[in-house]
């Protein structure tokens, strides 16, 4: 008989891993990763929900992608429980409401909503999400006994994004910790990933963006299922030492199908664990019954795990969103430093593929730790070795200019696609370096992440100048 494993427990469980700063790291704080695992919902009370679905039908990707998104929303409506309530708003240049207020999730109401959602509402004007978002907050105002959620699904650029952000900031100040949670799902190249990321992060929600029309149904289904059973809300860490950073912050709610992972830095001169790292942290939250929830989690050494890289992608995206919203150049520089340090591609960095050897690769790592990295050509194994910059792997800030161009015959479309990506993306990335059998030593394709500054352009130019004889 095959063994049977059960990974859920009857109660919430949390653990914290901590790692001392790496040698040569200018940030002397310890890295940490907090994970909160949900229990079996059969042994735990679940919050009732008040949900507003906001559907955008912008013309850039009308048809199959939004059709699949509507099917995912219809499936989510069918999963609503009798104690839940909901509303559906479709919008573009005008609003189309299923009802003027939230309805109880009765079988008849769900059937009508599914029929409404599956209808095509394709219009031809730029998208403005501010009005339906204001309407959603107004609809949810009287439903304080339930966990309030707003799901925004869009496939186009949003007008007045910063006005939307200011409205959400004001609403959070007005509502406090029980403000509606916003979950965003973007489809296609026109959406602004960082706008959607910011909306979700500040409201304890989550965000997804897909460029692949074929993955819309699967990814949206997964996101909506993950947030269907809220168990613990308003999670906070009590008595953190000064100088801590948390990503995301505020901490998201705990759902039955979605563990919470929080990463960051902690450390100060004082602390019971030495170096500002405490021996335990106390987590607090609110249960569906309204009773307080507490959990005391011990801190454990992460050992050789690359803990500083855990959550680096999310940290870079959240800080990029903050820098974009506030036009903060200093924060953009911090994103650049974090991107280079963690080897995570960002909107402010480029990734270069450099053909090198194992000894030179070891020298690169050594020089990086000692903050003595030399210009790239010092690490190239021969004058004819290639340096490649691969575009197209950053999300960008969306907009109508990011829409795919119509296909052209023969190879013209491919060439223009490559040139367009070179203009659109300030950041490029490559995969892991690969082995090649060479007599000159073990050659590697190594990733180098550099900021897109005049210095990096000069370095790249000097490197490419070495290869001009090759292209003559």
C-alpha cells in the first residue's frame, strides 16, 4: 500500500528562517523569510466574503483572452457560498452593472451573474478604472461583517493611474485595517505591472500578470481559488527590532489555499539573540469569529540556503512600483542595487551574457564580494568571445505603445519584433550559464547584471569594439 501524506494540520503553523549577511554585503542586517502555513479548513472557521468583480474589456486583446477570463470569473461565482455576497461591474468608457448593490450568493443570483459575465462587452475607448473602483468601495461600505474583496481584471492601459493610487491611499486612511482587499489580474503587454502590483500590495491583496493568452484561464482560476477561503486577517508581527524591512507590507491575509511568505531584513545593535535578531517573533491576527489569533514562532538558522534571494523578485517589483508612483529616483537607485546584488532583472538594469572560463568566473565572484568588479572585458576569455544582451524579459510599465504590432510577411516581422523589444525594455536577462567542451578550460556563459547607465553603455561599447574584426 502506497504511503499517504497529509501536509495540512488542524491549526495555523509559522516558521522563520534567518541568515547572517554575506561577506562583503554593505547591508549588515540579517535576511529572514517568514512562512505561515494554513490549516485544514475543515477544522477552521472561514470568513464570509463580500466580493466585487470589476471586468475591463479594452480592445487591445478583445476576444479569446477576455473570453477565458470571463469563464474563470463565472467559475469563481459558482464557488461562492450562501453566506457570501457579490456584485459584478463591467466597464470601459461606461459602466455596466449587474445590480446597483451587492447580492446574496443564491443559486438564482449566481446563474444571472454567470450569464452577465459570459456576455461580451467590447468597447473602443481607453480604460478608466477609477469610477468602478469608487463604486466598488461604495458598495462594500455596509458589509463590514464580511471580508471585503475587489477583483480587477484588465487587458489594457489604465488612464490616470496615479489618481487611482491616490484614491486608494485616501480610502485606506479612511477605512483602516478592514479596508477592502484588492486582487488584480492583468492580461497582455499593455497593462502596467507595477500599478497593479502596488494596488494589491498596499491592500493585502495579490497580483498576477500574464503575457500568454493561453494561460489566462488557468492562472486566473488559480488566483481566484487561492483567495476563496480566508482564515486569518490583519496579520502583523509584534515587537520587531528597529530597522526592519518587510516584503510585502502590510502582510497579506492567510487563505486555505495560499500560504503567506514574507521576506526582508532585520537587525540592530540590541536584541536578545545578539546582532538585533530576536529568538522568537509573535504573530497576531484576527479570526473569522472576531477572536484574536496569536502564534509564537522561533527563529531558525537557514544554513547554506540562499535566503537573500528568496522573495527578491517580489521585493524588486514592490520597490519599483513605489519608485514609479512617487517618482522617487533615490528609490530607483536602491532597486538597481538590489537587482544587481540578487541577480534579479528589473526595469533599471540590464543582463549581459558573457562568454568566459571557470577561473575567470570564480574571479568575478571574488571581485564582486570585495566590491572590486572590473570592466567586463577583463573577464572575457578571448577577444572574439561574444557578449549578448537579450531583450524582452521585463514587464514594462504598459501603455498602448506596448501592444504587439500586426504580423508582417517573411522575416520582416521577426526583425521588427526584436528591434521593438530593444526600444521598449530597459532590462534584459539570460538563463543560467551552460557548459561547453573547450580546450581552453571550462567555458561558461555567465550572467552579469549592470545598471543602464552611461558607464555600462561605455563598457558595452568597449567590449563590442573588440569584436569588430569578427563582423567585417
